[in-house]
C-alpha cells in the first residue's frame, strides 16, 4: 500500500491546480507578502539608482490591457505626487491645462493602492471653466448664454417669479430656440393651469408654444389650450384654429385613402393636418375644386367659414388651378356679368399679377396674350407684352401710336416670313401710301416751293427756278426713300 500511495502523492503535488496545503513553501500568501515588502522598500528608497529596477520589473498595463511600463516607475511617480500634494492619499491636481504624456497609462500598483486616486486627464479643467457650472446667473445672463450656445442651467429658477422673469427675458431676446427651450422647462416644472394662465397674457410665447405643439403633434394638449377663455379677439382666433383642425381631420380621413383619380395623377406629398389656413385653401382648390359649398372640403365652404378675403382667395385659387393647367377654371375666376348680361373680366389683384402667376406656371402664349391685353397701364402692358413675346399686342400698340420706326425695329425681332412679319409689312405699306398722298397734296409744301422759287429767281435768274424744282423733287425722294428702306 505504501508503494501504491507514493505515485498518487506525486501526481497530486505535480498538478497545476493545487489544493489547500499546510506547507509554508507552497503558500501563495507568503509570495504576496514578499511582493508587498519589495514595493515598500522601493517607496522608502526612492532616491537609489535605477539599476535595482531590473529585478522587480513587471508588466504595466493600460485600460486597454497593453504593457506600457514598469511597476517600479509607476510607484515612484505615485510617491513623488503624494509628497508634492501635501496630503497623503490625495494627490494634488494641477489646474493648469496640460497635454497627457504619450504612452502614459494606469499601473497595477496604482489600482491596488486604495489610498491613491487616479484622475483622467480630460477632467482636469481650468478653474475658469469650472466656474461655469456653479455660477448663479440672472435671467438675462442665462438667456445670453443660451443664445451663445454656452453651458446653462434652468433648474436654479425655482420660484414662479423667477421662471416668469426668465420667460419674459427670452421673449424680449426674440430668439425662437431660446423661447421654446424655456417653454419646455416651464411646461415640466409648472402645473398646467398656472402655465396656461401665464401664456394667456403673453401672446408671443403662446404662439411659440402652439407651434411647438403642432410640430410635436400633441393634439390633446393643443385642444386643451384652445378651450381656455381668451380675450374676444384671441377667442375668435383660437376658435378658428380649433375649427380648422377639426376640418383638417375630416378631410385627412377621406383623402389619405387616395381613391379619387386626381390623387392618382397628382399624389399628395404631405398630410393636411396642422397646415395653415391658406395652405388648406390651396389644397382644397387643388384637389376639391368644383365641389358643392355644403362639403367641408369645398373651397367655397372654407372661404366663407374662415372669412377669407376676395384677393386672397383669387391668388390662392389662381395658383392652384394654373398649376393643374386648368385654363378654363382660371377664366371662370375673373368672368363677371353686368346687369345687361354681358360677360366681362375683372380682377381685384390687377391683371399684371395674373400674368406673372400664369407665366410662372408655363401658361401658353395665347392665354398670356388674353390677360396682357386687359392691363390698363399702357407702358406696363407694352413691357409685359415684349417680355412674354405677345407680338400681336406689341404690333397693335405701335400701330396705334403711329410709331413707324419702332415697327421697323420690332420687325427685326420676329421670325422672317411669320404671321407677325407679314402684318408689320402690311402696316408699313399702308403708312407709306397715306404719307405720300399727304405730301403730294400738302399746301404748305406747295407754298414753300413757290416761295423759294420766287426768292431764288430774283437772286439767280432762270437758274433759280431749276434749283427750286430740284430741291422739291429731292424732298419727295427723301420721304420716299425713308419708307422703302426694306423694299
């Protein structure tokens, strides 16, 4: 049995995993005490030569696990920092900004020393920067810091008076981002009743908050806000907004299905919810034009419900129908009948604005010509006709002005052999015939020739008569030549 037990003991003692043993030589605790004694000797004798470091060197690892130095160097560095700090266990932090050393890291010894704190280099901020986190700012200073993008704190404004002063200061700064940030803080820190009550007397803040609720799609809070008792004017405005929101919900529920043909041809790009009244009217004129006034989506119903002026309605409807190239609907916007039953076009916005809107929507020349001809101002009419190449209008205006020279100049701008070119030729021919006939039968010219003939005959004898006849003939040639420049 003895011979059998000996190999088992050898195998037990040779295993990599040791059980508990009473032998002092194999005790790991003894090795740990020896390591501590070595570290202590280094702390006491930190002025010795560095040659002894070779015996005690172990790997120094950073947070990433890579070896970066020796344990003895790290312990020396820690000891020197403790002495310079004046207080054991709390190394002095250098408040001056400094760059971290290349290759520096945290040693194993510093991790096991409970009395030493290690500070990350990026936390060593200058005192001037640390002051930003503890200063007691006034509402004005806080708003200035918010506008400049600096660090700020709204939690220090705890009383109702301080919060309202902060809100008033934000409104006076005319910065929408600052106003919205303060409103969000007040929403969280005040009761709903007090918050809404203070908004009622601050119109600008109220508008910003309503816009914020729209953007965040907080419909429930928006409806609660609109039910509050405002002033008479504000109550009408809020009621209109509430009615518009209800109307938009009804329209959206039907239109989001996209069953109508116009939605397939012109798909919607966005929801109609929370859109302004003019955008809603444009949407209605685009997708629901021609519906009876009894429907909620009818342009006529929206116009009468929200008291939209004639000018605003015409501008909005004109833009929507011109976008669809529905020129018949465009004409119907301006057609009116007098008491005799005659149809006449009338525009409350001026036909020059109508022409501009039509041109932006690529209206054909014939449509543009119809509305350019309705402009009352002659100079503006001529200018727009030339700008949009309404040649017939330009030619007729030069004809009425009897401006032959401008007709000749404008003939060079039209296409050779076109209808406009032939029309100008015809007008020039009619003008030449009438002018020559007037010159031939003109009494002042005859009297001039006779008078000059008598005068020159007295001076030059018979030769003076020849001079007068030549002069008279040249006058006719000059006029004739002016009219036949292009013949």
